[in-house]
């Protein structure tokens, strides 16, 4: 049975890799050396050529990194690498919580160190070449150290809690662990911008002036209570722009990247925020949270049925059953289910994006949102003609041309 599970895991990993490469190939068939008619008025010839080069560079780099990760995983599986790490941890402790922390700590740290050359190349070669990178080595490595610290404190704390719940609650494990993970998710959502973001970026209140007045006027018009409007120094790391909402209830916060403010007019910025407010008014944030919690419950229930079976650990080469080895094997086996659920979430997300666009278009200005979306896409060198299959698997937002088409209907009313 252990051998069967082992080869199922290997099959899943190889299938995922081949599917990714096939989707990349399909997407590449939509590349064009000439500016397509659909993109005239959005890209000029020179900018379109640059966007195509960026897409090809990132796709080629993704293939290299995925291939490296595939071979690394297969080596770990066929040589019993995970079992070796398990035995190493057992030499120092028999406490299941400490074993799990040491086991996943070694794997996580090792994987991050091995991926660092690829990350450096992506940031300081590819992103630099196309004019996006604004970070430096000092910031890069400080970010990495902070990431490790957060992973140890937050990730390690959550893992320790789940192992302790498993060891002490028996049949109630999945329900209690589900509740803990759900509560943790809600807390992180509420306090992300207050606690996590300041470790990496400065957030300053948007100063009084034309933009703030315009945002507050629109928010009041649609009955959206907001006092916390912040500007984040996104330009510290990249020229790419963004805006987002964070928090729940009284803790909700609007965050604008300084790069977004620099590149857009006041009317365009309000249109972008009208889209984000549309998500809130349409309860998309709450729905997304509920769906995530439901998916977590399903996963925890299935895991509770399988996790105690030592065959999972044996499939990865271990001689003794353990929670941490079983958890790793379960995560690999659960991958197809996770993929299917993510596809469903992408469908829901794309539908919600259309709804938020419609809210912004009907309650503010469809033309301003269209102009802002065009600027964002061009400034990011986005691929505006992706293959439909690629969109189905990877896109949480509809392609730009579909969004513009829907907004143009509102604009003509």
C-alpha cells in the first residue's frame, strides 16, 4: 500500500508539471510579432514588443524554476530525503511538536536557500531589465530575514498548535483545528496592515487635498464608512502599482501604492477605489472568507481520516508513523483536490471582478476605470491576449479586453 501511495504522489507531481508546461505552450501560441488589432489604442508597437519579450522571459524562467523544483522533489522522494530529515529530527527529540517544527523548519529553510539564486535572478536580472526593480540587495536580504522570522513565529506557532490539538483531542481534532485556523485567518485579515505590512513598508495617512476629498465624497455617496486611507511606499521595491483593502469592520483600511498615485489622475484613482469598494458593498470579501473557511473544513475532515494511518509516513520512506510525515504526504495527495477548488475560486473571483467593475461604472465613471485599467496593464507589461485555457487555470481577474468590453456597455448608456 505504501508503494502505491508513493507512486500516486510521484504521478501527481509529474502531472502538475506537465500540465503547467502544456498551458505555457498554449499561451505561447497566442504570441504575435505584430501589434494585434484588438490592442491598438492600448499598446503602441514598441511597448507591445517589450510586453511580449517580458512574457517570454518570465515564462522561460518559470519553466527553468519548475523543472529544478520537479527534479529536487523527485530526488527527495526516490532517495528517501524526507525520511532522512525525519530521522535527523528524532535524534534530538521525541516530542511530536518539536519534531514537527524541526522537520518542517529544515525543509522550509532548505527550500528557501535553494530558491534564493532563482529569486535573485528574477529580481535583479529580469525585473531590472524591464525597468520594474527598485529594490537593492540590502532590502532584499532584510526582507528574507524578516520572512524567516515571521514563518518561525506565525507558521511555527500555528503548526505547534495543530500538532498539540491532534495529540490531545482525538476524534475532535479536525473540528478544533478547523476553528483555530479559521480564527487565525480572520485575525490576520483584520490586523495584516497594522502588524505585518509595517515590517516591510511604510504606510502614511493620505494627506488632505483633492484626492482625499474625492475619495471621501464617493465613499459617502455610496454609504461606505472609511476613515483609514493610507499611502504605501511600493516604489521602494518596484515600479508596479496596486491598491487594496484590508481588515474587517472598523479595522478596514484603503491602501494606495505611491506608484499608483504617481501614474494616475484623481478621477482614475477614485475609479479604482470605487471598484474595491464595490467588492466590499457586494460582500465579496465576506463570501471569499466563508468559502475559504468551508474549504479548510473539508480539508481538515479528510485529513483527520487519513493522518493517523502510518502508511502515509511509510510512503515517504519513514519507518515510523508521525504527524509531520503524514501531513506532508497528505498535502501532496491533496494537491489535485486543491487545484480543483482553486479553479472554482478563480471562476467566482472573475465573476466578482466583473461585478465590482459594474459597481464602479454605474456609481462613478466607467471611462475613468477603463483608462486606469489600461494604464495598469501597460505599465505592468501585461499579456493582454492570453489563451482561454491559461485564463481558466490561472487568472483570478478577467483579461483586460473582457473588462473593457463590459465597461464600455455601461459607458454607452
